[in-house]
C-alpha cells in the first residue's frame, strides 16, 4: 500500500522514495540499566494511533526527518526536520 509523505526539503513524494527508520524514542542516559537499553532497542509501542517516526528520503535529498503518521490509515499528519 503506497501513500504520500511530505519531505520538508523536497515536498510531497511517494512513500516508495523513503525508508522507514522506526518510532521516535528517548535514548537512555549513559550508564542506563540493561532493562532501559533493552526497551529502547527492541520494544515497540505498535499502537493503532498517531505516532512520531523517523524517515529517510533515500531517493531524494538523502536527509533524515521526523513525521507524525496515523498507523490506522497511513495518513502523514505532519513532517519536520529534527533538531540537532
């Protein structure tokens, strides 16, 4: 199933131009417990709702950015460049 993603640099494009990078998560602090690191690496929320995700425009500007996407219908609600 294809859908459109609005790249902050290039505009609206087919989802086939992008690579999904996973859910946006907060990285554990240095010295975090094994449980914190396990949850960061392996646990996924996988909720049927809007979630924030990483996307890479592999066939365009080759930039990583964030998107808020509703997983129930693949509608991309907004996109923005990540703060360094």
